[in-house]
C-alpha cells in the first residue's frame, strides 16, 4: 500500500467509526427516554440495562444500518477531499481514477467481512439475550400459547394440537398420526391433555387412545385413562416460535430451514430470507461505497450539502427497495434469494454506471 492508500483508508475507517458512534449515542438516548419507565417499573438494574440490553443492542443495530453509515461516511470525507481539490491533485499526479478506488475497496472489504462475521455468528447470540431481557423487563405480556397447530413432525408423521401452553408445557386435544407413502393411516395416538415430564422425558397423558391398522386392515384400539408416552417430540417442537430465527447462528439456521421444509410449518420463507440477508447483505457495503465515491468525487457548487442530500436520497431508495422485495418474497411468488439479491444487483449496476461516467 502506498501513502495515498493509507491516507484514504484511514479516512474511510475513522469517519465510519465516528458516524457510527454519534448515531448510536443518539439512538440510545432516545431509546432510554422511551423505555425508562418500563425499566423502572420492572426493576431492571443499571448493570442489566447497560451490559445486557444495550451491549447486545449495538451489534444488531450496526449490522442493520452499516451500509447507510458507510454511505454517509464516504460521501462526507470524499466531498471534503474534492472540496479541498485533493481528488484533482491525486489524479494530476498520474494515479488513475481506477487506482484511486483501491483503498475504498480495501475499506469495503474490511467492513463487509466484519459485518458478515457479526451477522452469522455474533448477533444471533446477542439477540437471544436481548429478547430474553425485553420479554422480562420491557414487554408487558409475552405470547405463552398457540392454537390450532398442524405440522409434519417427520416424514410420514402428522401432528395436530388444539392448544399448547409454552410455560406449562401442556398440550390439549393432541393427535399424532403415522401414514404410509400413499397417505393411508397406520397408527393414531390421541389424548385429551398431555403434560411434559422433565424428569422422565415423557408426556403424561390423560384420556390416551391408540389405534393401529394392520396390513390386512384389521384395527386395534386401546384406551388408558392415564399413560406416560414417548411421542418422539420435545416441548420445543410444539413451540413453533421458541427457536426464533434471529437467535440462531447460521449453521443452526440452515438445519432449521431443512427441518421446517420437512415439517411444512409455513415459516420457511421467512427463515430463508434471514439466511440470504446474512450472506448477501455485506455486498451492500461495496455498492454503497462506490456509489458514494462516484457522487462525491466531483467538485460542485453545493459542496458537501448537495452531495449529502443526493446520497441520503439514494440510500433510502435502496432501503425501501429492499423492504419491497422482502414483502414480495414473504407474501408473493418472489424467491427469497432473488428478494435479497435484486436490490444489490440493481444498485450495483447503478454504481458501475456512475463510476464509468465519473470525471477522470
């Protein structure tokens, strides 16, 4: 790296960190003023608020808005360099415009790799502590039960439940059916109520009935008022939202997606969007960086103010586009992969065009 590379790279990193710190302080200030009453009413200690809630809040916030912060940072320091005729001096010294972009690429790579690691491994763990804190000290009432459940527990095994109480680990009107490949019933277990016994790792059932159908279509029906039964299910299998996708590291999320595809619970789309966002959103760092350079590298009468206005407009257009494609993937026919990739490709092409047209 030459001196000019280190100079631009240092500006890139320092400006990004400064913008990040300022925005985080502002956001935390407003968040504290909004939630202070809830913290006090639920008797949360200062240690818990600072080191459990906000320490775990910051990584997710940084990961979510890092493309916007990068964009603002690049616009700011590059406009300042252009205003001080530093860009003209660099190009006049014999350095090509493409060569001048190299330190921006280095900076983008550093931030993108950091965001990738945070999003796939660190933030899911911090989200788990954040959600636990919010459910105990912020939310007035967490959802503790689910109604009218129907899913495939494994290949050929269907599960039905009228109601499931998460805290009590109690299920009402439970039914488990084993089917052949042709959809014919082989075995049906049903009970009026089942409570999970954590010591025996079995379900304590009341009103338990078992119906089996032999290959010759003879049926056997047994009934027990009380019975301990192994349904091959854990309480977390019935709690469809207990394993929240935002708390899963990426390897666990991939396994979750495969399991949900088999179970047919209808939550696959959301999980796939989460996975592809973690893997592809770091590309937005590169896109926003080069759009920012292309806009801010030319010296204009409006100076930094004009560049910032144009930059913020483009940044928010990018965010809105991402939200729109996510909605189409969740509620429409757009694939989750395309929903995440389409904004990156569209604005990446815009960045390439702006770089191509930039004064050199």
